């Protein structure tokens, strides 16, 4: 904007100079024409009769005019009779080139020549149809130069003033715009780094202020969405949350081949009776993360907590290859984590915990259950029920803490030789007409 104004001021100054030059030249030419007309009429008789004294007096009178820089009078041959600018040059015997040129001009034609600081003009003096001489004059163009210099100086001063004011306004406007935008950029970088509490301070009600307000509203929305996502991930499995968000879950239900792992704390009822609710909750808050971390390590979905028990699913909502193997590895990981946890409890003088695990593999219905107002994604069917029954068998076999069904044993396929396992034989389980062969996982080979 400043440069545009500066260019406009410069253009106006140039136009003013050109206009003043044209006006001055027109006025000066008009004065010169009038001077020639009057002087020619005055010189007719003296030139015709060659009255040199009268011609000299006329030249002296004209020389007193400050607007006239020179007056030269020529005879009918083009020789100088009088030159006011050079008093010694009179009655020249040589033909002057300018005088000769003037004598050759037609009647009414005027010689004009604009020099650097002088305007030269002239015409022949005609009496009747006879050229009896010529007259030439000069006028100074210094007033034009002074006027142009004044206009140029004014233009430069105005341009400098415009540049100064424009620079100040530009800096002020730039600071007015860039400071809020820099603040916005810094807050955006904080949001990008995960600081969703960052907000922009609104300093105005213009477009930038409205932009800052919109940015803050966006940050509020992101913070609320992150809070909902966090809450959703706490009360619903992260795997389910991501699958629902990606549209990969059929909430109406679908059959899937899954491995189901149940684990719970042995003698938890006795433990609860001998400890306060606060102590029970504190213990669970230390124990359950071990189970969750073990499940996540091998791709399991922690579906629900039931007090001390945990349901972990392999194969829903995402299909998992070798789900039986992943479930058994999770059980062994829980055993290892529990061993370290019990060492810590013993150091604190607390009773060690015993955990039982039951695993079954088969087809189950995976989907959302419950009323529309509050639904839960889970798996249901005989496969799940059998896993829960197998977990309960740990009470009958206290020396074994990881029990799997025959279907899980068969689903291990090539992974069977990676574990030491012991068959406990076929066992009748409540809810099953036929006995089910149960295997105990001793450990890794």
C-alpha cells in the first residue's frame, strides 16, 4: 500500500511538472510572439531608413526589460546591426547564420528554439512585400526551472512523508495482524503436541478475533472428543472402541471363532471378608493392570471385569490367527506377572494371591447386547460358558492354575510342542451332556 501511494505521488509530481512546463512554454511563446509583433512594427521605419541611432535606442530600451535576455537586429543582408547581449558587436560585416535563416522565413512564420535555459525566437521585418531586416530575441527559462525544482522538492518531501507515514502504519498493521497470528500458531503447535488445554487469548472483535474464537471452539471440541475417547476406552475395550469408530464391528452380531479366557482370584471371597472395601479395591487396582497388560501383549481384548474375574477374548472384534496360542501365552504371562506381584506383596507383609485361568476355543456370537440406551459388546454362547466352567475347575485342582479344553488343545496345532501340558482326563462339566477332556498347562518347554 505504501509503495502504491508512493508511486501515485511520484506520478502526480511528474504530471504536474509536465503540465507546468507546457503552460510556461505556451505563455512564454505568447509573450515572445507579442514582443516580436510590437518590435517589428517599431523597427520598420528605422530599418527602412537605416536610422541607426533610433535602432540603438530601441535596443537599449528593450535591454532594460528583465524578461528579455537579448535583442538582435539584422539588416536586409542578415548582418548584425545591434546585439544587446554584446554591445561591442555592432554593424557586423559578416552575415550571421541566424540572421540569414530569419530572412528566409515566410511572412507570419516565427523561428523558435528552446535551449537549456533560454528561449530564442525571431522573424523577418517586412515592409509591404519587401524584407528589410530581421529581429531576434531571447527570454530566460529560469522561472520554469525554479518552478519545476519547487514542484520536484515538494513531490520528494510528500513522497518521503508518505513513505514515513506508510511505514509506521504498515508496521502497526503488521503487528496488529501478525502478533495474534503468531499466538495462534504457537497454540496450534501446542495442540499438535497433545496439549489440548491450550487456548488463544481473544484481543479483538474483528476477523482475527473471530478466528481466535473459532480456534478456541475447535480446541474445546477436540478436548471434549479426547475426553470421550478416553472415557470410552476406559469403560469399553480400546480394541472395540477403535473397531466401532472404523466401522469394522457388526453390532447386530456375527459368528466368530474365538478363544475365551477367564481368570479370577482364588479364595477372593475370604480375602474380601478379611479386608476392608478400600483395601480390596486397592489390591484390585494393582492386580488388574497386570492382567490387562498381559492380554494386550498378545492381542487379547479385555471384555469385562466381574469383581476379581476378567473375561478376555481373542478373535473379536478383530480376527486373530492362532487365537488359542495367544490365549495360552497370555495365561503364562499372567502367571509370571503374578509371581513378581506376590514378591512385592510379601515384602509389604501382605498375603500372596492365587489366580486360576480357564481357556476354551470355539464358535461364539460376537455383537452388542443390552437395551439400545446402554449396550455392551461381548461374546455369548456355549464356548463362553464352557470357558467359565473350566475356570471354576481350578478349585478342584488347586495344584493346577491354567486349564484348557480339548478344543483349545487341538487348536494349538503346531504350537502344542512348545508347552508342557498334562491331560487331566475327561471331566463332566455342568451344562455339558458329554465329558470334556481338560488339559493343564504346566509351562513353556
